[in-house]
C-alpha cells in the first residue's frame, strides 16, 4: 500500500512538470492556449519540444 502512494505521488509530480507550459499559458490568458496544450501533449515528451512550448507559453501574444 505504501509503495502505491509513492508511485501516485511521483506520477503526479511528473504530470505537473510535464504540463507547466500549459499552466503558464493558462495563467497568462494566452490567446493560443489550446494550441499550446496540444503541442504540449504531442511534443512535450522531448526536451526540445517541451522547451519550445515553454518559450511559446511565456511570450506575449503581440510578440508573435
């Protein structure tokens, strides 16, 4: 039972870190939040893709 709690905790932390770009875009009220979410799902598993989506989420809409 204790091992299961640890596994659930680790999976929760990994998912939180994985979706940080989407959370940032949501908090910044980004106009392209859905696109950022989709790219985060499909390309976030690569480090380059995750960094790309993170930079996209951090940019203002008028900078694009």
